[in-house]
């Protein structure tokens, strides 16, 4: 129950009700006045590959989700061995989340255009070494991304809220004092793709801290590879590296890497499954543990668009 109350507070604290109401009115206005049969009208609103046609509730996004970013909203479960300063844990990390397209202003070609959406996510870390499988940390996030694509170039501007909480069992066992870690961010990322390779670069500014000691600036960059050759079972090779550099940690680099096999569709809105070996070295991406320098490795199963 305490976690539910905290989650409700975090989502209300995000202060996105005004923009969402405006967006809902825009979407409704775009849908009103269509006198075609229901099935025909609905099909035009979910097709993501019709150039030159604006649409409400588009599938997929014009900005590809980041493969190796630990806080990319998506569905996943990952078994990881984590080395922390005070202990070594066998953990399972889980995530629930996705980006929901609200409206897309189409470009001149398929998959081009400008899109606004809503994203949300829950990221939790459990310690399997404890008999209770204790919850170590949980991060709740909600955001409004504005994305753009023209050919191989894309960008994302996002207003985002995160609230982080330690598990009660973990608190009792390690006897530490939780902190009030809740903030908003404004982030910008630019991306360029060519022949299966993708590079991205950008950063974010964190504000409205509950804690005065937190710093504001975060830089982010990464590289991704999407294989085109079909391998065993029709899968494709994918690999990615995400780099973050926080002012909070004197701009030390936190590195997240993945390499694995992906099956499913390759276009926007097509479901896919990825199984990947993964590693992480840097300050913990789990909110309340941000001051801990960790090394982690394991295998993850990822579902989503």
C-alpha cells in the first residue's frame, strides 16, 4: 500500500494534466466528422505507413526507442549479478512501460513526420539472495515526448518526471535513511542512422529537486547496430552501447552495453522480442542507489515496439 500511494503522488506531481487535456481535444477534433464506416475509419487511424496523412493514435514512433538506455520505457525482465560497494547481489530487474502515440503530423514519406505521445514506466530491482526476494528500489516515470523524423535523421524532445523509492525490506536490512528523490527533466536527443548503424547525442536538464544537493546536467550519447541478415530462427543481430555523463558524478561516464538476437518486425509499430547479454559499469541507474558505483552483467528478455 505505501508504494501505491507513492506511485499515485508521483503521477499527480508530474503536472502534465494541462498538456494532456489539450492533446485529447486535438485528437478528438481530428476524429470528429468522419462519415466513413467505423471499421474503415479506424483502420486509417492505426496505419503508420501512409505518407501524407495525419493520424490520431499512430502505432510506433518516428524516433526509435534506445536499445541500451537503462531507463527506456519498455517491458523486460533481466537476471543480473550486481557488484555494489557494500555487497554483491543476484538480482532480477523488471520494467513495465511503453510510449503511446497520441497524434502524428505526417511527413512527405512513410515514417517521416512529427509525433507527440505519452510514455510511462516502472523499473524495479529485486534481490534474489534474500528469502523474501526483497524489493531494493523502484523508479516511477511519466513523460511527454515530442519526436521528429526526416529520412535518416530524427530527434526527441521530452518533458519527463521520475520518482524513486527504496523497498521496505531493503531499508530494514541495511538500515539506511531514504532520501526524497523526485525531479523533472527536459531532454533533447538527436539521432542519425545509416546502413544499420545509429548514432545519437544529447542531454537533459534536471530541475525541481526535492534535494538541494543534486546537480542538474546530464549528457548522453550512444551507438546502435541493427543487423539485416537473417540468422537462426529468422532472428537478427543487434548491439548497442549507451553512455551517460552526470554533473552529479563529476561527469564520469556510465556505460551500458547489450548484444543479442531480435525477432519480429522491423518497422514502426511492429512487435519484437530481444534476448541480449548485457553489462553495466558506472553509477547505479536505480534512483535511490545513484551514489553507488556498480558493475553488473546478465541476460535480459525485452518485449515491445
